C-alpha cells in the first residue's frame, strides 16, 4: 500500500482508527526508507558520487510530505464529521417544528448521506434556514428548480404551503388553504 491509495474516506470512529493505523504503518516504512536512503547518499557523497541516490531520496521525502498532508486531511475530515453530527443532534432537539404560511419550501437530496449513512438523506430550505430530515411527505403541487453547475443541480419547490417536522425528523408539506394562489 502506498500514500496514493490512502485518501481518507471513513465515516465513523472505527473507520478513522483503522485509517490512522494504516497510515502509521506506511509512515513508519517510509521514514525508515528515508533514513536508509539518507545514509546511502552521505556514503556516496563521501566517495564523490550520489546524484541518482539524491534524486531517489527527494522522491521518498515527497512521499513523506504527501503522507503528512493526508494525515492533516483525515484530521479535518474527522473534525467535520463530528461537527456535522453535533449540528444534526442539536437540530433534532428543536423538533417537532411547525412553520406555517411558507412562501417557498425547497428540498433536495443530501449528497453527503452517500458517504456518511448517519446523515439524513434530505435537505429542506425554508425562510433562509436549512433542516436535515430523514423522510418527506407532501400533498401539494410542486415544481422543479434547476441551479447552475457546482451547487445542488436541482431541487423541488413547493409554494404557499405549511411545513411540519416531527421529532423523528420526518417532514410533511401541506397546502396552505388560506393563502392559495388563484
């Protein structure tokens, strides 16, 4: 295994620990290789040679630098995962929630849920706030809203409706009968 196949893609604590163990094994091997190569370069330089060995040492040091970058990336990923889990827990504590007379309610698929199954599958945006929910039921008309490349490509939009989110993170979008468009 090399540093190039070590991109952090874990989604839980056990995955993070397993990734760190694999990283330590590879880092230990690369460090030992660098020490051996450094001794060889110094010995070759004493004899007046060592150019090819110096290039090889440079490549090995680049591998070590890459490993340190991957370690930093893994730490940042784990920190983000913990922060997202905390935000979801805080949000779930605010449910049940009722928002009436919404001019627009948008929802789309949460792409992060494909990498991390703990995350809710759907994202609802209403009145400038974002809510992550596990299930959505709607009994009112909707339309699509296409967005440019780089953001969520498309979403469903409900107009003039009410939003109810229960304690389990399930949303219900209903028609606002009092403010129906004619």
